[in-house]
């Protein structure tokens, strides 16, 4: 097939044939679906082709090879660019348990089913659904921030596992991003972190096409991106023609040679390249071209106008002979290296084998603390700090940090070997994300995608700043750990701006996110046991600022009941309660106090601690009915947060003591009295329900 003389791309005829195959597959898939974003794949096809064919260290026959380069399409609306590459490169499928299969990741039929129900080619790339997709992208800015976490992970992996003669980890992160990524504030946060840490294994390729959904970027955006990134400490290049394969190759070569900072390559492109009536228009961004425009564009490419989903002879073979051959050689060398490494460093090799399956270290729980009964107790953030440090000391790949709040969240690892992760000290395990909650969330996800068990922490109120990465950790089914302290109006004098009201229920509303709010130090230990067993489910751990009593577990039920989400902490004589008092976190002790006083009055009460609605809902109906007998309709729920959602447990006849307004600035005891979180209020509610 001849390549059009009108093409301005530099390269051999076969190179151009491959590039135009990427373009036309993308156009045809979007057109068939009558939905999608054709313009960016058309513009970036040569940029992606040059990277994949000449530079990407990637084995299509083993797409989960540990030392592969990571390719992230942060401008995920251009998903057909990635799907076309995956198909043409011949990537193999991977089973849910990580085994490489003999079947292709994406057949041509999957390309034809773009954006259709049940296909592996959804509108935006989804991790775990499509082999070759390193992270779920689409919400702009998330992918670039994920890549910073991936770059951090590679640096830690190299420092922790590499030994003389055994350079197991030295891979790079290549990231495509667009104007939308650059405008989202998270990209600034993440880029600042990357520059500070001097992550030279990271390269963002910025598609500077000047078009968004509303029109030209001049409408809202005219900043000097090169100067911005130079100020962050990045190496910056600017290419003025996305079709110039020689210039692209030179830029990639230069990027690989920069060893002291992250890299940004700005590439000027024409969205919808080659479309006579849509090139450089907003319509090329988010609309199918239309049948006639597709034909006219194919004519520009020198392509058969009526051919659909055409992959000319030689295209797949060219990908196999260049990218495939190089990748197979590199992965084969790595596997041989790891085999020899396993003999010389068996303990480290065993660590990595467990790590890549999200399994905890064998001895992770050997030093878990125990907490004696204590009526004064301690804040659950403090008991969590003790448990976290005990686990992390024996679990080398558990690490994380806070958004400039570790003195408050108590998430610092304090044992001697923990250290602070900074440029030049990449083997450390305490991270300082700065006051960048949004980026922290996405960076943590990037680390977890790289098999590190990472956590991020801040005040519960600020979970709103990081809702998207929390949500995406659930979408991707990766076990990110979110630690939130200052969990209620118990933050007292800080006032309503810092007192979370609706945050608990918004976290509980996220499908697949386990939310745990332990009541005392004993439940904190059990919460961490649950967390460490997760391999696919992210967890939000909700902790108090204020001290709460540590229950006497010889008098009340074992905290191990937390694993079932809700359990009977204290029961009526004979197990036949007249009223059920239920609560989470710091409010459970109020229910215990009320229980004891009701018992003295001859009223049979039951106290149910409900640290996790999610876990409770996963129990069978018989257990749920055992904890909350349907015939006992006198029920009081107590939580210093929104009442929303509690009705499913209290029923129509029950009472919910919760927050229906924002809080106030005052000492905790005054707030509890003002808003009705007292033993007396619980007793009064119980009496009223019993008539």
C-alpha cells in the first residue's frame, strides 16, 4: 500500500504504514461506536509508535514482566490509541491471578466492539480488564500522578532488591498526557513532588494540541508550561512536529540520558491530523468524524477509503520483529537473572514473590501489641501508630506517609531503619507528600499498582480533596490503605471547617471500599489484621483524635468480632434484649456506659459495635439477624456524623443520634452536650422507644 505523498511524517514506508494503521483503527472503532475521541489517537500515533518500537522495554508475550517499562495513557479519552497499540503489538492476555495466557489481549473483534457492553475496550482504559493497561485513566490528572507513585516504587524496589551483579529493577515510566491533565491541579502537585524527589526514571510526553471540549485552549489557558516545569526542576524539551520521527527519537534518547531529574517532552500536534474538515477543531476531540470525513481522511493517508479495520500485511510482523524481539530478549535475560538471584539471595527473592501477589511478609504479625483495659484509654490514632509500627518493622514493603500531618495522624514509622524517602535516600519508608492530599492519593495508588503496600494519611475532613483516587482504588480493586484521623466533631475547637460530618457516609457509599472505624485499641489491632489480608480491596481506616476507653475484653466480647463488621459487644442477660444500642468508633463507649446504667434499672440492653458496615453486609443473613434480631425494633444508633444510612439498621421505629448540621468550635465535652452525644441522651432515647 502506498503512503500518501501528502504525509509530512519522516520514516520508512513501513513505519508510516504502521502509524496510519493505528490512526485508521482508532477512527474506525470510534466511528462504529459513534462515540469516542478520535482526534488525539490520530495526532499521537507517530509519537506512540516511535516510543513503542524504538525505546519501550516491553515484552508483548509477557506483559507483566516485573522490569518492564510502564506506559501510562493519562489522557485516557484517547484510549483507542492504546488499544490499537496493544492489538498490533500482539500483547497476550493475563488471567486475574496474574498468569500470562496464550490468547491475545485484544483481538480485532474487541477493537470493533469499542465502548460496547462486555468488551475489553471500554471508553477509558481500565486496569485489570485489559492487559497492557497499567492504571485506570480518564479522570484527567490521575494518570500522571499515578506515574509519580510508580516512579517512586521503582526507586524503592531498586534500592531494596538490587545487589552487586543483580540489577533487577531499572525500568522507566513513559506517560502521555494532554492539555486537560496539565490544567488539573493534581498535575502541578504531582510534578512538584517528582521534581523534589528528582525522579529521573519518569518522562511525561505532553500533547500540546491547544484543543479542549469547549474549543481552543486560549479560552482559559495560556501559561508557559515549559517554564512551569523548569521551575519544578524538570528537564524540558519542545518538539514542534508530532510527525517527525527523527526528532522524536532524538528527544527520547535525550530523555534517557538525563539521570538527575524527571523529564517533560512537549510535542506540538494537530488533533484529528489528516482530517480535511476536522483537524485542529474541538469536534475532533470528542466526536466521531462521520462516515464521509473518515473516507476523506483515509484518502489523505493514502488508505483504501472503503476499508474498515484494515491491518495491512507486514504491520503486525513489524511490531513483532522490533518491539517483540527486543522485549522477549530483555524479559528472558531478566528471568535468568532472577533465577540466579533467587539462589544467592533466597530471602529477598521470597519477599518479592510475596510482594507481587499482595501477600504480607511471613512474620508480619509476630510483634502485634496488646492493650490492657483502661478507662482513660488512648486515641485510636495512637493505638494505630503502635500497631502500624509493629507490622511495618516486620513487613518491608509496607510504607507511606501523610499530607504534612504525621505528627497529628501518627503515621510515621519510627523504628531505626525506616528513614525518610528523599532524593538520594530511596530505600526509606516515610514519605512526605506535602500539603497535597489529591496528589498523595494518586501517588499512593501508583505505588500500590507497583505492588508496594502503601498508605496515605490526613484528617478525615480532607478526604474530600482526594475522593477521586480513593474511588479509583476501588474501581481498580487494588489494596491501597487510607488512614483518616480527627474523625468527628471530637476535633473540638478547630470548628466546623475541620469537623467531618458527611465524609463517613460518602466513603461508605464507594462500592468496594472497606471503611473501618474501630471503637478502641483492641478493635484497632483487629482492624489492621483485616487490612493486611486484603489483596484487592482498599481500606479507609477512620481514627479518633481524642482518647477513648480500652474495653475490658474479659467482661465484654472479643475485639475479633470486628472481622465480621458488627458484633455483640455487651448483651442482655439470656441474650434477649429489649433495646439495641449500636455505634461505631468513639461513640461505642457511650453505649457501653448507657448499657450499664440501663442494666441497673432492669432494662435489658444489647450493645453492638459496628466498625464496618461493609464487612457486616458481607455476612450471611443468619449472622446479621443474630446480631440485630428483626423482632427487636427498639434500636438506637449513635454516631457523631451524618445520620444518612443508619435507617437500614434502626428501622422506622428506631432512633438515630447523629449530626444534622455542621459542628461548632468548642471543647469536646461542650460539643457532645450541645449535639446530644451523652450517656443520658442515649438512655432517654432507649426509654422513649420502650414506652
